[in-house]
């Protein structure tokens, strides 16, 4: 994830705060630059809380600044965003979040697991569902299926090998179909993102066309019954990605029974470690190859 904070431990920041504030994309007015530059002078390496005037943190200019510099949430008393949580997971891991380490990132942000953040947010509170979607989106971004950028009319600039959130922006009215959309033919892939529990609401989140499940499911018993496999296929799931440990338990329980396969004759249950490469392989191409 891009972070332009001059002291970002990931090493991608700009040289100083003046360079950050001068970015045209942040649209920061001259008078706001003066106030922000003075306050940001105390935002050095990520260690400890920095006192920041609440009148500044409530401005649209600060909001745009924090999007560009998510490390600020580890220094300033502002409720952390889901996207910033993912970046602070990256900082803790010391590398980008991909399919190979997304389970480790999930553990970092989980209040009962760990290891803890190397630099925790000063004010936690991002919604769990938003964090799960942000983790999934970051995996796609770093595994070759980038997020669609918005055009001047605020609509996503449609690209075949990319993904878009259905929970915000101009596509928000389509959120009942899933959380993330990847363009494919003949049907777009719609990803339903969950945390540790599937429950019935996960099953019925399928769109009856081409649904993909992405989650950190911890209870294998939610997946190994014939009824559950039938329901998932009936609701359009072509793949459900889960942690390797959960997948191993499901596979062990099924034993010599017919393995769960999707409508294309391929495995229905898959390791999260393969999610990014699978999505990159079919994005903008044929959904039937999944």
C-alpha cells in the first residue's frame, strides 16, 4: 500500500512533509499548508503519540493527507480507518500483504491473536467487516489485480484486470451482490468477504452466477457436510478460499467421499494462499476457468 509519510518504515515515503503537502492530488490550500506543516513537524519516526489540534484533524485536507499517509494513524488521535489498519499490518510484517501472508496480517489486527502491531493505531475502532474487505483488496492489488481508479466523474475507470468495491462509491447500490467485483466473461466474479465464521448469511451471499468466498474461516464443520456443499453450489459459489489449516481439516473429514467441486469441475474449497494468483489468472478473461 502506498504511504507517503516521510518516516514510513516501509521506505516509500517522500523526503519531507513539505513535499507531501505540495502534491496536487491532495488539493491543500496555501493557508491549510501552513497550519499542517507546523503540526506535522512533530511527526517523525513512528514512536509515541503526537499532539494534533482537533480543528485540523476534522478538515477535508487532513482526511486526504491521512489517505496518502496512513502511518499518521499510529501517531495522531484519530479513529483509524480499515485501510490504515492494513498498512499498519504491513509495517508489522515488514512486507506487502499478499496471499502468502494475509493470514498473518489477519492475526496481527485480531484483538485476541497476534503478534501485536509494531506501531498500533492511537485510536482503534475500524469496523471488522471493512478491515476484512481492505485485506482482500490489498491482496488483489499486490497479486496483480489492482483497484480501479476513479475518473473525473467519480465513477471507476473500468479496466478488465482490476477490481472495485461494491460497498462504497458509485457502485454502492450493488452491494447486495457481494463486496468486490472483478470483470470477467461471461459473468463478472463477485467476491463475498467474511471473517472467521461463515454461518448461513455467507451461504446466501452468493449471487447464483459466479460467486467467490474469501474468509479466515476457523470452523471446518461449517463446510464439510454434503448439504453445505450443495447449498454453496446452488447459490453460485465457484470457489471458497480459507486458511490452510481449515482446508486441511475439511479435506481430512471428507476422506474418500467425492471431493467438493464447482460447476466447472474444479475444487470448490481452496487455500487462501492461492487466492491472488487464481484471481489474476482469470481477471478480465473467462470466469469459467476458475
